[in-house]
C-alpha cells in the first residue's frame, strides 16, 4: 500500500502571498503620496494590520509549520470545498483559516464590481490562483474535492507524490537485509563448508557490523535469517 500526499508546486506560496500583499500596500502608499488618490490613510493602516494578522497566523517563530501543512493537506480528504476554501488551498493556507481571512464569497460572477480595492479580500481576488479558479468554478458554492485536486494538478498548482507506506518500506528493507545475509552466509560456507549454523551466524553478524555498519545479533540472525542453512 502506498502513501499519497500533495504539495504545492510553488514551495512557500503562502509566504509569497504575504510578500505580494506587502508590496501592494507599498504601491498604495506611493499612490497616496503622489496624489493619485487610491486608499485613504485609515484604509492603508487597516491593510497593514490585516497583513500582520495573516502573517502571524501563518509565519512566525511560534508557528508549527508541520501542523500547518497537515491542516492544509487534510482538506484533500474532504468531500467538498467552498470556493474560498479551494482558493486558500491553492495559496497554501489551511482551510480552517479561510473565514478568518476572507469574508466575501469570491465565486460570484459580479464579485469584482462589489469589491473595494482597499479591502484585504481584494488581495485574494487579485491572485493568479483566483484568476484560474474563477474561470473554472465561478458561481459554484460547493466544489467536489477530487475533481478540484485533478484540476489543480493539471493546471500545475498542486503536485501528487506517491511514497511507499511504512509497512512496505519495512518489508523492502527486511528483504534487502535477507538478501545481503544470504550472500554473506554463502561466502562463509564456501570458505568453511563444515561451519555450523551458530558459527555462520557469528561470522555474518561480525561482517554486517564491520562492512555494512549494521547491528544485528548472531542469535537473531541464526533464528530468523539462516533457515536455509547450509544451502544459501
């Protein structure tokens, strides 16, 4: 049995998103300074606060990145996702934080007309991920997760990685060790055809330790690995 996990094609996408958010705020401040209108000082202040909040939830000295990844990955086993949750998945954000960051249904066809460019939600709407997602799933209140994953893989947002389960890995390691022991035991018997099973086990344990940096007691080798004795 294999383990399946999913990762974003762009590592650290959520951190990149926060950086893009900060750069966007910098542009708005510049527009304000040169008299191009744009966002008010209060709105820019609020955007800064929201950026800091998002960053604190995703990236700080106290964030358990492994736990965040597990939360993000857990979404893949859900039956369905909301549009906003699907967008957060593409941005590397756990779906449990979706409502903390986005308070508008971004799937609606007239969303852009209703959005205030000086509001944090606009930053989510303005991402490349949302552009793709909107073309595929606009006006969808619920998205089938399996279909979404397949689409995300096809569009090169998410990558599927298949790895052997711990059980399979253990079996493969055991088989490799047995093959190695058989080979060593055969060489021992060729040099010393009258060796007893105990003597072979001791020689194999010694060679495993010295030449292969593998610790295995001679008693274990004798009882578990030399059942073919003397025919290796």
